[in-house]
């Protein structure tokens, strides 16, 4: 309820028997737990971490070295 959801919806979604994967794309979670809130709490995006570890994916395709296939 602190995230802006009314009491009825908060109660209904807190009592669900569905697992985390099943409710991950639910309207209640996508409106309350946003990427902006996670970033404010100090969490980092998995995509950002991946791009830091593998920066060659940020390059344009035509700038990469070409190998001849023999």
C-alpha cells in the first residue's frame, strides 16, 4: 500500500497462490515495482552489467573486424 496500491488490490495480490514467475508480469507488480524505484534503491540493471562486461556489443556491426571464411 506504501507503493500506491489500494487496500483491496494489495490484499488480493499478497494472498495469491501463484509463484513469483507467474505474477512477475502482473499489473500490480509492473505499476508498483518499477525500474526507477529499483535504481533508486541501488540495484543495477542486468543489461547494464552485461554491456559493461562485453562492450563490443555496443559497436556498430560494420565497425567490427571482418574475418575471411576459407
